C-alpha cells in the first residue's frame, strides 16, 4: 500500500477477484487490465493516455444486428455537441436521471426501454463522470470489428481506484448487455473480437 492508499494495480487486482476476472500486469509500457466474462461477452478495464491525461475505460464488443447507437453523458458542454451530430435527445421520464444526463440515440424506443431498468439508472447516478455509449469499434488504430459487431464503451478522466465504482461499472456492463438482448438490440452470440 502506498502513501495515498492502495495503488491502482492493487485495487484492480482485488476487483478482478470480485468480478471473477483475470488481472494482467502490463508494466509501464502496456498498462494493467482486467478482463471478466459476462456470458459470451468479455468486459475489459484498462487505462489509456490521451493528450497527456490518463483515462479509465471499459469496453465490451458485442453483436449488434440492430445497429443501435446511444450516448449517455453527464449534462454539460459535450452533451450539446453530441446532439448536434444528428442523434435525437431522449427523455427517460425519471426527473433526477433526465436532469443529470444527456441521452441521445438513433432508436428512441430501444434506448428508453433500456433505461427503464432501475439498476442501470442507479449505477449511472453513482458515477461522478460518465461518458457511456455504443460505438462502431476501437478507432482506426485499434481493434477492428466485424460489420455487425460494435462496442459498449465507458470512459472517465483519471485512473479510477474506487473499488465500489469500478465494481458498479462491471455490474453496469453486465446489466446493459443482458438488457440489450432482452429488447432485441443485441445478440447473445460471441462477437469473436479480442481487445
């Protein structure tokens, strides 16, 4: 344990055991990661450096035959930017949630149905920073996905060490992936993508 509490590696190693995952010590070059199975999907936690800042991210490739896209972000300047990209703003009907988050998507009924899940909304409300979305792939320099596969993606500034928030994020991914299959927006098939 360091001067300021447990290190990120120690916290992530503990988290790995809590979620039944595997911890990989990536050293200074690759960085640490946690991979945990949720049925046929794999949720990956890692940290990336962009523009001299560290970000914590979670990703889970999944088969998305419906082409569903959504973005959920804490209300702020970026919320307005996403609205400007042609996605429709979605009001869920939960006043506290609608005040805290900007939600956009390409299928209002599917996103609204997804966010009727109280557990999903509750976990999101516990997080101080949220950028959570379905996106096409890892970008031009990252892993490329098959045509009908996309990525459930979360990113937050800093190297997260709050074990409860991190566990909540794994729970969030599991709940969202399951709910996406229930509403017919995702397939339970293994996407065949390794991050």
